C-alpha cells in the first residue's frame, strides 16, 4: 500500500462503501453477517456480467488510464499525476528531457495514426493496427495484473513494510496454463518465463531472462525452507475473472491487509506473533497468515 506504484488496492472509503460495522463484521474479514453481506454486495454491484465487463475494461483501458490519470496508482501522489508531465513526482529531475522526448514520440505516433485514418479510412486502420495493438496491450495488463493481484497476497502499510516483504508480495503463474499443456509451454517460452519467474524479478531485477529459470528454481527451494510458496493459479482470462471478483477492496485501517470480496470476506488474515524477527523478513516463525 505504501510503496505500490500500480495495482494499488482500493479502500472501503474510496469506493464509498458503508463504514465497517463491528456488530456485523470484523476487521479481518473472517466473520460477516448475512445483512452486511447483502449491503456490501448491493453497494458494489457484484454480478457475473458486471465482473466480465469490468475485467474487459480493465484489460483494454487500464494501462492507458494509469498512464494518463494514475488510475489504480499510488494514492499519495498529487491529483493530476501522470506519466507525460516531465515535472511529475514519479520522475527524478534527470528524467526531465527524457520524458519530453518520449512525449514527442507519442505525439508523432498519434499523428501517424490520424494520417493513416485520413488516408486509408478508420475501418482499415482499426482492423490492421488498433485491434492488434489492443490485443498485445491486453496481454501485458493481464500478466502484470495477475502477478500482483490475488486474495492470497498481503499488502503492507508503512509500519510493516520492508523490501523483502514487498518483494515477496507477488506470485508466479503459468501463462495460458489453463488451456492445456501445449499452450502452457507456449505461454511460458514465448515470453521467456515472464510470468513463471516473476517473484525472482522482484527479488533481483538484474538477473537476465536467460538465467531466470535456473535462478527461480533456486529461489523457490530457498523460500520453501521457510514455508513460503508463491505459485498462483494458471494465468488466463478465467483467472482474471476470478481475481477480479474476489479482490474488491481492502480496509482503511490495518498495517497488513488482504483483499475482501463483495461479501466482505477475506481468504487470508494476518496473525502477529508476540516477537518479531530482527531481520524484518517474514518467516513462518514470527509472522503467519491463516485462512
């Protein structure tokens, strides 16, 4: 929550949901009465059709919305933060002219699209360029959304955040693994293990992709010694739908929070031991999560 740059979970108050009612639900999302479930579900408008349409909109428009208006971005950034303003808090001063050059490139790109539409017609440009562009764009969003979003992943506020905890708050997934073994192989190797070795990327982003498989295997063995397993469900459209429905909001309070669904229920909740590790690294001995 504190250091997230994108896919920042929306809070109860941001979504305008009814305030937490201690008589009908608890903060951790383990106990919710039927009346509160109904109230939350109606407020969120939870339905299969809504989840499908919301997922499609997220996959097609989420990335541009993040770049243009910081949608699902870091809440502490000033209103109007975007990726095209050289003086934006997102960038360091040394990036100023690099952003201007990038903006120029985008203007020329848009001009090229406009000229092509004028010359060849909108239907041709839409079918030959815009549809393929949106197709590639949706895969990028799908992969990154599923890497960082799941009801099993904790989100940390400042008092509990450390780099190791933040780095391990992600999942490996087998891209297209829900479409059979052949598609799973294709999804993994066509993208050089982009989704399958993602946890490693968080721990050490300088390892090149051609060493990622070997290094990821070593990291999994190391984490397994501490009881940490960060393998999510197969990455695909069905998983996007499931995650979209189960990850609706987090509470406004709490230093370690998990997503709640439309009924206010969380799949996991933090359990704090009496003593914490001096290293600040989560281990099964000093910080565990229970279902």
